[in-house]
């Protein structure tokens, strides 16, 4: 069976000690040992991994790059009761198959616009033009839902990180910790970002910052070039995988 189709489960207690694991987990990670710390068994570490969903308190599945197998892996940490009456977590993981299909040369690139203002979304689409398809979200929650559903077809994200008059970095934070979603370039645009907020946006993975006055030609050129570079990287990855 292809490793990309594998899934498995291991259970840890509140101290990250491995309680049990299934046969699939044992086959994929033969270094697992009951009674050992998961971060020591898997990564020879001395503390929980930086992106550990249990340590980070992440609810729901997230996709990561497995540093051991170097493939994408979706992990869900589910709280479970243990036999000693305490609570633990079951780490349920499944590898993500590659999308090897060749892109349709006639398709239009798709842009996800996340902005609470409908007028701002419409103005941005009018400025960029009709060469692209658009998905719209008026909140972080809706944006992440659309991104999780349509991530394979989204070429770039235009994000205005303003919510109720304040700058909100939750969208960038959520995308940053998901290996698949973080591969989609994010362009941040806002009328009110401070220099510190610009720096934070870039540190959280934004590839470009747009600020007023928006120049239509420059904005279209930046978006076009970012999409072109992403597509070239994807093509290079496919070529390397088949060579």
C-alpha cells in the first residue's frame, strides 16, 4: 500500500507520555515506545514540538509537513479519557495525497478575497479585472472555511486584516501553521496598517503588502507575478517528483 494512503493513531497523556498506538502508527513510526515522551521518540527533542496541536491547543484537523517523512500530513488531536481517570489526547494522522493532475491551460486563476467590507471587496475586484475568478469572505471564519474547501484551486489570497476597526492577525496565524494552506501566497492590503503591523504581517507569512493609494496597473502586475512564481514552483515540484 502506498505510504500516502496511510493513517494511524497514537495516544499520549497530559505529560506527552505515549500510552498506546495502533499498528499503522507503529509501521510508519517504528521509533514509538510506550512510556516514552512523544517528542523524544519522534524527534529526539527535549520539549513538545513547536507546532504540536496539543501544545498549541489547536482544535480540529490541521495539515503539516511531516519532518520525518517529508510529506504532508493531516493531524487531529482528540481529547480522550484514559484508564487512570485522567484525560489524554489521541493524535490521529493521515497523509495527504499529492495532486498530480496537470492544470487545465484554459482555466482562470482563482483569488480568495477576505475583507469584512463588501464595498472594499468590490473595489478590489474592479481594479484587478475579470481575468480571474473570485471567492469572497467577510470574516476570518468564512475565509478559512472557503480556503479549507477550495485550497487546491486558489492561486492567491487578498487579505484585509481589519475586523471591527481593529487589526486581526488570526487568519494569518491559522494559515501559517497549516503546511498546505501556507503554500498559497497571501497579499495583505489595508488603509490603516502601522509599520509594526506591516512587519508582523510579513513575519506571519504575508508575501506582499499593498497600501493606498492603490495603483491599478502596479497591483495587477504584482498579483500576476506572484501567481506566476507560485505556478512555476508547483511545476518544478511536479517535474522533480516524476524525474
